[in-house]
């Protein structure tokens, strides 16, 4: 969920530095935390997200740029699925790109990685057939500058697509299952026989052995790195100010997001190594089942603004 309040003195440079530090700290555990894999199911899921963002068309692209690529969830799965032929990945975090390169090497995939800000992309005009990203726009302090750059590096007629952006109303609706899960957590832990998680001290604390508490620093930085939650019209306006055409915003995940956030909230209160395997199976399979319900029943019928994630697509004028 987006932070309730960001310190008033926070500047765009503060946000950029916090994003780099936060994601460097998170890089070594990021894939495990979010269940990121590169198997056939993950390929179907990423291709499905991109297809829904594009309005159902079959995605096939030559040279593609992912902005805020993180550890490579989108880029590597789309490469493996044959959706993109050549990939360039940028991120403000060198740690994330290092993890991406490690995974790419294991998968025998070629990806060019560049540490760069979205508002200052080091590429010539018209370099890419596709510019895309996943859960990245809400981290960017200057969206107009970023969209101008995204449009600049797109070739004429090229496609822009961003998925997984938090919805303003969907984010607030997700607070309901989170609050309910916190109330239920003590009873849930007793049922599963899981002890409570032992949290660190204040942000950036020093532990008893004199080492910096990186997990606590991450918690503190998380209040700064999430800058936006979007209404659909917000994304439309930014895209149109960058002179992009055929702008389209849709929503995804409602029942699945409520279920997922309730489970993640419960898990955050328990020692992770003490949770039974059956719990993780229940959480994972239940989430996939509810995603199918969302896609088949809710997404075609409800307005984008109520869903947890927004999908954006647009085209550069030919």
C-alpha cells in the first residue's frame, strides 16, 4: 500500500536516491519475496499482462526497452516466451540489474543492462519498438519528464505499455483486508503453530553485534520510494502530454489482490521459516484461482478505478 504521508521536505532527488538504495538493499531477496520465477506459468502470466494492456492483440516486438526492470521479471519472461527479440533493461539500482544479469546468465539469455533514470535515458531518438515496465511509474517523482523520455526513445509507430501500477481507489480498498488480517493474525498464528516474527528496531538500527540493520533501513526507505497511486485519468493525461496516441488504461486484480494482501499481511507477522508448506500452497493456488475469476467476471464489467493494478498502453505517432 502507498505510504499514508511522505515527509514534506522530501525532494525529487531524495526520492531517486532512496529508490536506488532501497532496491539495492532488496535485490538479493526480491525474487524470493515476490515469488518471481521464469517457468512456463510465469511466461504465460507476463504475456497475458502485456496482451491485456494492449487490448488483446498478440504482442510481438523486435528491440524492446524495459524501464525500472528490477531483477528482470518482465524482460526475461518475455524473452523466453519469444515476445521480444532483443532486450535492453534500465534501472536506477545497480543491485537489481546485477540480479537480472545473474538470472539471464542462468537462463542463457542476452540482455543489455544500463543504470539510468527514466527521465534521462541514454539512448538515441526512436531506438525501440516497445518501451515497457512493470510497477515502476509510481516510483518516479517527475512523471512528465519521464513520459517525454519514453516517447522520445520510441520509434514512430512504436508501442508503450506499463502494467502493475497501483490504483488510487484500489490501493485504499486493499486496506480493508490488511486491517482484517492484522486483527486475525494472533489466532491465525496459533492455528498454524507459527511464532511471531521478530522485527528490528527503529529505521536504520544497529543490531546487537554492531551491524547495520538493513531490513529496518528498507522499512524506512519504503515510506519514500512509493510516490504515486493513480486514477486512470492521471495516466491518460501524462501519456497525452507526451503526445502519445491511442492511450488506453484498464484495471486488473480485485478479488485476487484482497486475498493476496490479506495473506501477505498475515505472513508478515509470523516467522517465515515456521510457516507450513501447505499454507504457501493454499495462498498461491487461491491467488491464481481468484485471478481467473477477476479476468473472466470482474475485469470486463467493473471500472478500472476499483482494481488494485492499472495497465497503460499507447502508441507513438507514426
